[in-house]
C-alpha cells in the first residue's frame, strides 16, 4: 500500500531523518546498523531531508551507534528478563519488529501520533512482522492516553522503550511516565538513551535550531533525566556507553571524523570524560 500525500506530510521530519540515516548506514560496507526497511520507511522525502541536513555524517553515525546499542539491549532483555511485552513510546519509524530475531509470541506495541502510525501501516502493510505487532495512537502529554497505553500493556512482564524521545518531552511528562508506568502496568524494565550536556555541546546538538524547534518548553537535559529516573526508583541494570564503547564497533569511523575535524576539534570543546553518562540504559525496578 502506498501512503497518501496527506499521511506523508504529517510524519515529522525528525522521524523521516532518523530512518534515512539508518538507510544510509545500511548502504555502506562499514555501516554500523543494517536495516533493510529503513529506506522504505524514509521514502524520497526522508532521503531528501537527510541530503540537506548539516553535518549528516555525524548525525547518521550517532543514529547508527544508538540503534546498534538499543538492538542488542532489546534482545538481551527479551532473552534474559522474561519480557513478554515490549511497548515503544514515540515509536517513530522504528523497524525492529520486522528485522530483529524476536520470539513470535512476543507482543510489540507501538505508540505514537495517529498520522505517523497510519503512514507506517501503509508503508509496511505487505511486510510481516516477526512478533505480535500492535499499535495504539497516543499523545504522551495526555494522561488519559498514557493510561490507555498502560491498560493495553497489562500486567505481564514488559519492557518500555523511549529511544530518542525524552529530550523532546516536557519535564512533567517524563516525570509522569517514570512514576506511572510500573505502578499502572507490568512495565518492569525501561530502555532509554541519554546524552549529557557535554555530549550535546560536543556534537553541536545544543546549537541546532532544528532540534530546538521540536523540543517542548521545559524539556530536560540528560543529567536531569537520569536524576528523575533515580528519584522514581529506577536503577540501571545494563549500560552501553557512547564515550567508551563506540570505539568497539566503529573505531575507524571515529578516527576519520576526528581527522576531518568533525568531532570536538573544530568546536574547541574537549571530549567528554570517560565517566560521561551518555549512552543507552536498561533500567529496572
């Protein structure tokens, strides 16, 4: 099924850009992530957005590393923690239900705005998911829609994913999710990514108007997000560090970006310390 022009227009540029970055990584031998569905999801509009994006190489590298780390932690959680349901908030154009080796019995629930889910359904209509895929339309700032998500998840052991999401939400929404999710459902594990303020500065995220335009007023930085989770009883079970572990999967790419002045040196900002908290976490309660 081909998505309508109206559906395409109402998909956020950010979601299309992230999918395009995965597609571009997939197309090169040294790509950090392999996603055979990314180009389909990005479409021509997404690929055009990526082509026009400043510092695209750095953006696609970051998306690739984050996606690679999240992939591994999802598979670990499903295999080792008895997770029966995965709920991904702000799912965007994620393709894991189609490309990861997931149990066919696993429930995978996607939650996002209706227009995005309609577009995604149209694009992926002919591709069978590897697990039990469900969708629920939701504005996460609406408490009643969050309650609908928790009701859909039920009480079976569940993993919640908020990939590339929390930095855009109002602080009160992030706090509500942290407090409500395990109290109102079987969500016992939380997979999330954070970038410290130093990492933001190093990568130039803080100075990009395109990022500011889609961040809510009162959004949180990475350190504030981690502190909020801690106050709500969430503890880190596993962690993949952007600073320490990216070299394990992309040492040559990192050295090339340093040599070309794309990391830190052109902004006269020192690299983050080794204990920088930026990375992907599995939290538990």
